[in-house]
């Protein structure tokens, strides 16, 4: 599903060039659950942004579901993104002015899904996330864990092939964190591909493979034993 | 999708109630002001267009140079209309108006003073669109002593009864039979008559005198005729008709008169151009002024611009806060144009709310605005449609302008940057916003200076030594009704302890007043190059004393000297015009007929100091005064604090002398103030609108300042942790605005200086544009800006630093 070749990302400010990613060669198979770990500033989020088609690499190739997308325009990327990728962020990134239902509905709106079907799909995913009682609440009225559940629901609603999670438990207490992780793991069990950035060694245990990043390089790749028994 | 946009936009508005209110309210105030002014402009431009043949109707005006004076007049000789019909095949119909001043009109017990009575040819109903309610257009004014009434006037005299065939008595002398009733003349007309009497009634309408210009003359041209070509034919016609008359009257040929420097040119004024473009020495009514329309249009645009600037500023400021939403939407699959569309929907919704509120505000303010401008604009009829037709594009324009920049900025940013708050700097649009605020400040300053200069000039006029004392003078109108008893009335009134002195004369330095501009000659030099055109005022021996005028040389008239009947007192301007350094003892020849055959010579016994008898817009012209009968008005100078007593005494006496006649009076200082009604109105309107502009600008500033403080919350927190005081933080946040005010002043000063100097040039006697006014306007703007900004700054600075840091 994902294949990168010598991926490079360089940030240029007025005076200095900072290399955020260097020679990244990474492939993720369909149905895989990959965790990306590493210290602050090692390039985790940059990698995730590029993988999520939110940003272009400075050099190298990136094959996503068979397309070479490293030179795609924002418009082309947006097109590919909305059909294939769901995002979960550390800071939830819900829209404050929209209700739980409307937030979850948003990706379907951009995919131009018809009204009835949209409703059906949203309710389906809400039911699964046990969000039905919160349907008309606004994000500010929910706890952190609940907000992240909404964000996960939103990432799921369009049935994307890939879910990218950027420290999804970073703003949550351990109980809520566990809940979100079991959700992701459940999705993975159903066949969804997941790439997750995390600081927590415990939560990285949920992944099949852990990629360690340091100063923009992949330093190690560990396969989780429990999945390979 | 649109409903999603609207939902988000609406919830955004509701969530940020304060900002939304400021934004929408500021926009609404600006738009309402703009709508009102547009209605005013529409009304001004609509004058006389209601006539079916408006495009084909022209007034004949004349440019005259005689006795070294140039004048443009709207009146021409009586026989010109007939000559035009005879000589020019293009002329389909012609009509003449002759003004004769006020009349006392009586029917049975009802009597009123009518100031809007005109004598007109019977063809008035063919040329102009004056629909008849009763009577027959062809016969209504065909006979002498017939009259047509407006509907309202007819009701006033006859109630519900049919007035046609009834009679009205004019000035207690002549009976006029009512021939027709016409619909009231619309207010957007350059003439507004209540009564139209048949011109046939006046002997002078049939005279072949080419030397007097007393008749307003309108020509209805045939379709497709060329007015310019017609105008080119006037010189030949003048020569043909005026030539023989000149020879007969002056004994000189047309060419001789021309070579002496005299000029007479006729030209055509399109009917629809009269109201805004004609300011001739004779007009049927006070006309508007195209320049005022331009000034108003500029004010409307400026206020709208200020309001729009607020809107744009707030929209961009707020867009930084909405960057996150834009980012999320992009991550979730929104395309750029979808985002653009969304943010445009957003600002269009806001401007839509603004215009809706603006229409409401305008409707509520309309009666007050009418009072301010002296208009009678109504929303009924086409008014509503017009307002809507203006409002919709206005809302679209502002909404698009305000939405476009932030929409484009947000939509073109990368979602990653937006989500990481890296965009803040990009959307801030610091330069743009600074420029826009500077613009607002500059406009406010120009408006303040403008208001200040107008009022300064009004004050200048009030304080100016006019050459006469206008205070504590009561003018009794209609004194001619007293006829031979006028002198007795005056003497009786002088017995009242409050009355200081009194004089009988229709000639006054303030309106309403008689005027007689006639040609005079130094004795023994009856030639056109020596002519002096001067006001000829008939007064009584108490006039100069009662008016508080000063004798510069020689002496006043004296009752006890019968020889003074042949004397004359001239003003300093007349002395200059005659070229006399020592006028006393000189003789002036007064023509006694239009043919310049006989003269009456008068000896100058004194020179009166120049006094203003016209508006301060024009210089003081030559004027001569001699003893003679002019009993239209009696003026009484009274003691201070005796006003009520004198007025009561005057009324009692009037009822004894002229029972049943209308009692009318005026205070001279009030009449004088009315002379400058247009200036007072302009000043008031400028004042009101500059206050509005400042209010709107302040609203924007308030919101902007709070945004800036909000954006710098963290900085403020850190600075306070490091030991900054409240005052230092306030200063930090206000400093930028001070800089902007200074830049605005640099832009505003030259603009205001130029504009107000131009306006002042319209006055022969004027104040200067003082530097203090500029300083004051800028200080005022600075003060208001600082108050507004520091209100927010202090609030931000006093907040607990931990709170502001925790937010991040």
C-alpha cells in the first residue's frame, strides 16, 4: 500500500536548511499496523504528514495505492486523500461549531455522499463508538476521551483504506488512552491499515511493527513477536 | 454542503457574539448612511424628469454685460417667446412665467399670504406635465383674470366644493375666476406653484419691450430638433428684434451698443439640468448644487469604505482563529475552491445581515434625515425598490471584498502549516490591516476638519460686522395693506415703550426684501460706458438709524429738510464704481423710463458704509438710497427683553388697523440666518456623518485591538512573568496605533487643506483654514483611538499571567 524510496524533507528558513527526513525507505502492506517512535523532533510527524498526503517530500519517491504521488498538487492530493485516508490527531481537531454528528458527517460531505446514505453511515459508526447519546453535543461539551472517539469515528466513517494517527493518546489519561488503543486494534483486526505515531512504548505494543526514527533516519525496525507466532 | 457552510458560519457568528455584533452593526451603520445619501442623490437627480417631454423642454437664459457688470439671468424679455415661436420652426410651444412676489389671496372669510403664485401663459399645461383634476387645459388660463389652483390650495379655500367658476380676490383688489385644479406639483421640481394666474392679466406680458428681462421662458422643441443648432440662431434674432428697439429707445444702433462693451447672449438650459446646474441671478426657487451632490456621494463612499474596511479587518483578524477549521476541513478532503466558497459564504452571510439591519436603520432614520436635508423622500412608491436595488450589490460587494482575501489566504495555505499554527503570521495580513486602519483614521480626520471649517465659516459670518445691526429688529410684513395709514401705524407703534425706532421700507438687507437693480449715470454722462448698475432703494428718513448703519461721510436724511427729497445717499461701493473720491455734492441721473428719454437728478449728501445686503458669497455691490414710498414692510428696532411685549403690541395695533388681514412678521436675525441655511445644513450633515464615520471606525478599532491583544496573550504573559507593569504592557499594545494616527495625519492634512480651501473660495468674505483645526482633528482621532485601544490593552495587561500562558 505504501512504499517510499529515499524520501527526503528539507525545511528552508531564511538562514538555515534543516533536514527533517533523510533517506527514508519504508513500506507498509495492506492490513498492517505500524507504530512510529522516536524522540521529539526526530521527524515522526513530518513523515506522517507526507504519508498522509498533507505535504510533499523534497526528494525521493512515494507510491501510494499504486500512484507515484510525490509531485502531486494539493488538489490531486486532496482528491486521493479524501477517498483513502482517515486522520486521528493528538489534539482531536474537531470543528467547534459543528455537533458530534456533523463533525463525523464532514468527510462524507466532501465525498459528495447522498443525504440518506450519509445519515445511515454516520449513525452506524456512531453506534459502534457508542456516541449515539452524544449526537447533538458540541465538542466543548465532551471529555477528552469522548472527543477522541468522535475523531476516530470521523476518521472511520468514509471507510478509508489507511488510518494515520498522530499521537492519538497524547492528550488522554491512561483509561481513555487504553480505550482508544483498543479501538484502533479492533479496526486493525477488521483489516484496516494503520500507521500511528506514539511516544508510549506500551501502546506501540499494539502494532505489528515499530519503526524507530532518529534525526530523520530510520534506525531500527522491530517486529512485534505476538503477531508472528 | 451549502447548509453546512451556513451552519458553521451562523454558529461562528453566535459564538463570537461581541465581534459579530460589532462587525454587523458597524457595517449596518455605514451602509445605512450610504443608503440615505443615495436616496438623497437619487432625489436630486430626479428633478423635473417627471415631465413627459422633459428631454425636449429648455429654458432660455441670458448672459448680460452692461455697465461693466456681467450677469447670468434666467429671465428674458416678454416678446422673446413669441419671437421664438415665429422664427424657429423647431419650437413647438413656449410658455412664460412672471413672478410678482407674495399675494394676499382671499375667498370669503379665508385669506392667506401666498408666496408660490405665478403668472403663466395658458400653454403651461401643454408644455409641462401638470395633470388637471378639474377644468379644461385649453381654456383654464386663456382669459385675463383666471387662475388655476393646486389640489391642496383648492381644498384650503373651497373645502370639498368644486372651485371651478368660483372667484379669489388677489391683494384685496382684483377678482380671479378659478379655471382649473391641477395635481400638486411634485417636490422634485425646480418650480413649485400653488396658484397659476393667467399671464394675460398683466399688461406687460403684451408689451414689446426688449429692455426688461422679467420673464422666465421655456421652449418645447419638436422631437429630433437640435438645441445647439437652435441656440446658434439666437444672435440673428436678437439683432433683428433688439436692434430696432435700441434705436428707438436709446437712439443707437445695435453695433454701437456692442462696441461700447455691452453683451447680450441667449442660451438654452435643458429643463432637467436646471435644478443642479443653474445658479443664475434670477431663479424660480433655490436650486440644488451638483457640487453638493458630489460631496455627498464622496461622503457616502467614504463611510461605506470605512465600514467595509472594518469588516475586512475583522474578517481577516478572525480568519487566523479559523485557520484550524480550514486545516481540518482540508485534511478531511475539502478542496481549495470548496474552502474559498465556504469562507465567502461566511462573509456574505455577515454582510447580508449587515444590509438587512442597514435597511431597517435607514427606514427609521429617514424622517430625521429628511428634516436634516429639507427633503421629503418617501419609501413608498419607488423608494423601497431603489433601496433594495442599491442594497443588494452593496452587500455583495462588501461581502466579496471582505471574504476574498482571508478565503484565498486560508485556502491556499497547506493544511499542515495551518494545523501547526504556523499560518498565524500569514493570515495576520499585518500590512494590509495597518493600511486600512490608516485609511480610516485619515478619512475621519478629513471629515472632522471639513466640519470644523464649515462651522468656522458660519461663525465668521455670524460674527462679521455686516454694516448693519440685525439683532432686535422686528419686521412687519404686508404693510402695504395699511395703504395710506402706514405712517400713522408707525407713529402709533413708536409710542410703545419697547420700540426704539421704526422705518417704512420694503428694501431690507435680508430676505424677503424688494430689490431694484437699475442703471444710473453720473449727471451729464448718459453713455453706456459710464453706466453704474446699482440697487435703488426707496427708504424713509429713519431708515439708516433704525438699521444701525453708519454714515462714512456727509450726513443722513433729515425730515426737516424738504430738499432731501431730491437727495441721495450712496454706499462706498457705488462711490468706487462712479470713480468719486469725494462724492458729496455730485449728481446722479436716474432714468425715468425704459427709453432713457427723461431723467431725474439727485445730489449725493452722504456715503453710507458698505453693508452686506446679499449673501457673503458675493462681494458688496453698488447701492443708492433715496426718500420714496415703499410700504411693503415696516421695521421696528426694539429694546432687549421687550420682545414679547413689542410683539403683542404690534399684533393688537395690526388688528385695529387691518382687521381680518393676515398678520405676519419676522425677526431680522432669523432671516439673516436663513440666508446661510445651505451652509448650516452642510455643516450639520458633515458633522453627523463624521461622527458616524468615527463611531464605525472606533467599533472596528475596538474589535481589532482586542484581537491583537488576544493574539499576543502569550507574549503579554511572558513579559509580565519577566516583570513588565500594566502601564508598560498597555503602552506596548497602543504604540502601534499612535504610529498609524501619525501616518494618517500626514495623508489627511493636505487633502483636507485642499478641499476646504476650495470650498471657502465660494465666499467673497471668508475665514481661513487654521492649523489649529488640523491639530485638533488629529488629536481627537488619536485620543479616541487610544481610549478605544487602551481599554482592551489594559484588560489584557491586567489579566493574570498564568491564565494567559495556560491558554497556549
